[in-house]
């Protein structure tokens, strides 16, 4: 994906993970992008300081920044497959296919905007 596609990819993942619900919770996963405490620690690690807190998971704009910071450091080639594996924590083919299919078909127009 191109840099200009980043927001579209994020909206697709938000749609799949939480239907864009900032209050979504699933155990330790919170917010629109279902961010775990480990992802907060990783975002702070790649930034070199404690830029984010656990409460940032409840804010869709902060969640987007967390996603972008992690991808900037771990997915410089901007691979959708790699982005999904990094974000989801493992390579689940069905999840990856769903994201990629929505991305290719430009189905994020069906997603609720913030």
C-alpha cells in the first residue's frame, strides 16, 4: 500500500475489529483498533519514550497514531500482509484475506467514518 492508503487500511481494520466503536472491549483489547497493552509498550519502545498510555486506546485518533508509529518502524515496505500480521499478532489467513479483499475492493466506503 502507499502512504496515502494508510488511513483507508486503518478504517478497514477498525471496521473489522470494532465497527469503529471507541468503547469496544474484548479482554485486554480496547478501542477501535482493539489495542493491547503490549502494543502500547511497543509503540513507546519504537518511539524511544513513553509517548502513549493505556487510556489512548479509547481515542480513535490516538489509536491511529499508535498504528502509524508502529508501522513506520516495523513495516517500512508497506505490505498489507505484514501490517495485518504485526497488528493482529499472528498470521490468520481468514483475517488477512478479509482485510486484503476489503482493501482491494475499496470496501471501506461501507465503513462508518469517524
